[in-house]
C-alpha cells in the first residue's frame, strides 16, 4: 500500500486514508494549510474526520433521515444544489475562442497600456555616512555602481545582480524610494542617500517605460477572464429570458 493510500484510522470498519486527509488540507483556506501540515495539525484534523464519521453513525442509528425536519432540510438543500449545478453547468458551456481574444486585444490597444514604470538598482546600507562615502567612491571612479552594490549592499536578494530591482511602477515601493526613483533619468544616480524604513539607499535609474502596450501573451489570461465573464453574463440573461417563455412566471412585486 502506498503512503498516499495509508489507512490512518477506521470507524466501524470505514477507512480514513492519507489521501482523504491530504485532500482536506488542500481544500482548506490558505492561511490554515500551514497549520494543518504540522504533526499536531494533522492529528487534530484526523480527530475531526473521526468525529464527523461518529456523528454520521449516530444519525443513522437514530434514523434521523426519517424525521420530517430532516426531510424538509434535505429537500431545500437538494433544490439549492440543483440550481447551483445547473447554472454552473450552463456557464461551463460558454467558451471564448482564441480569435475572439486576439480581435478584442487588437481593437482595444488603449486598454492595454501599462502604467509608467522605471528600472532601478540600489545599494542599501544601515548608516547615512556609509552611503555618503559610497556615493563619493562611485563618483570618483573607485567603483562602478554594480561593483559597489556587490561589495556593500545589505539587500542580499539583489546585491549579486549589482542591486538590480527590475521594473516597477508607482505603488510597488515605499513612498520615499519611489519618489526618488521616478525623479531620475536613465543613467542618473541619487546625489544624496535616500532614507526609508529599511535603511539608507543609493538609487541608480537604468530605464524608463512610458505608454508601453502590454504584450498579448502577458495580457491573455486576464483578458480571457474578462471576456468570459461578459459572455457568460450575456448568455445567462438570454437563457433566463428564453426559459420564461417555457415556464409560467408571475411577478407580483411592483417595481
């Protein structure tokens, strides 16, 4: 028996397996999954699965299914499920073809203009005077910006790339850093250190992008979701109107 099929417990002969436990963890909210993946978390979840089986057995033993209250709630639940299933089944039949996506993209280029962005590199140090000394060393030719970043920067995530942060647009960086970065022209470096909550930065701008159209490949997934949602909504409304012709509908609420 594989580890995935390992039986973790039995309740009146019914097996609770490793794969069932793993599936419950995967279906849990993201913030709870980490907790459930610990030894204690998995133990608690297994106990919950056992408890549910026990309550099921109790219900069967007490013949709850035969009570009027149960029958009423079951009928309501069945009706709700059928409604949800039919709508979901109908929506799944609506498709957006590749040519529709490309046609919309080509005819609406103004909707795919990316926000202005800038590409910068930075050197992060804990003290202002250290940053001033590094700026002077770069200005006098002692080191290039890239060399200084590799030698001095405290930001381990990019120092080996010469401090390169890649492209970013407004709203992605802390305000002080962003203001300094967007005020630079390509090739320029801040003449004085910039302070943020992380320390003191020396920032060099390497490129600007303005009014750049997002490539089709990058926009495709979000465009597909947008067009699919629109198409599903139109089809849903149209289908509901057609069904009104097949079944008697009497609206009594005055609008």
